[in-house]
C-alpha cells in the first residue's frame, strides 16, 4: 500500500509544473495588455494624422497648380466654379482657398448680371515667350540741351470699351458700387462726375462692357440734374 502513494502524486506534480508557467504568462499578459493597446492605438493615430497631412498637402499643391494656370489663361480672372471643376475639389474648400489668395494678392471683385462673383488679380499678366523681343531703351543725346522744356501733353488714347474692373479703377470706386449703378438711367451722369476726363459712360448688357460717350452731349443734362437737386 505504501508503494502506491508516490505513484499517485506524480501526475499532480506534473500538472502543477505545467500550470505554474501558464499562470505567470497570463499574469504578465494581463498587466501588459493595456500598455499594448495604448501603443497600438497611438501608432495608428499617428499614421492617420500623417496620411491626413499628406493628403492636405497634395490637395493644396493641386489647387495652386490649377489656380496659377487659370489666371494666366484668363488674364487674371477666375471663379470658384472654374477652380472647383478643374481641380475636382469641393466648393467649400475652393471658396476658402480663393478668399485666402484674394487677401494675399489684393484681388478685386467683379459682379456679373446673375449675381456671381469673379475674382480679378490685376497683377497677373500673360507669360511671354523667350523669343519675344524686349523693347530697347531710348538713347539720349548727351549734347542736346533743352532750354525751354515744354510740359508733355497726355497722349493716352481712350479705349473703345472697358470691363467693370477697369472702369471702376478709372472712376475710383469699388466694382460692386459700379455694378449697382450701371443699369440705372442716371449712370452716364454719375460716371461723368467721377471720370478724370469728364467722360460719361454707357453699359451694354449684351457685351457686358462699358463704352464712352461724347461729354458735350451730357453737359445740358447734367446742368438740368444739378438744378433739380438744388430745388
């Protein structure tokens, strides 16, 4: 009987030897599991933020490329719809981008007949090719002396038509102010009083441009208007 007891305890010792390492491993996993979750979550968040930043930079680079190309092709004019269609980005993002560029480059605004807004960047000029000849500077004769200099007269040729931004700059008013007055009957007299050369202007709804009138024809009308205002 005494010889059977050691044989019965041998399996129990084997189970204890096997369960002890398993218990230690489970204890370590229980303590290390929250730290592992935080590590994996932090790494995943960093990867998502890095992807978001790269995507934002790619979208901004695309907007810059399309923006500069359109203002070169359209002589400095661009709309939010044109930029959104060519860049294939949302209207909200495109509008915020154009507002930022308008602030940076001091852009002007043109209001269309339908109420739309055109961003106008007057400093944008069409690019010139290297083959275009550069104008040579005038050569002065050092021996010639002008005894009685004559004040040069203005040789500026008045253009046949102007757009809204150009006429607003000539009259010294904002383009939105000009847009409110251009369809009124009093517009020729109003523009006559603000033009530096006292020239009245007419607006054509077909061409959406402004053309000058003969200022002599407006003198009588303006004097009558001034008399009515005094009364």
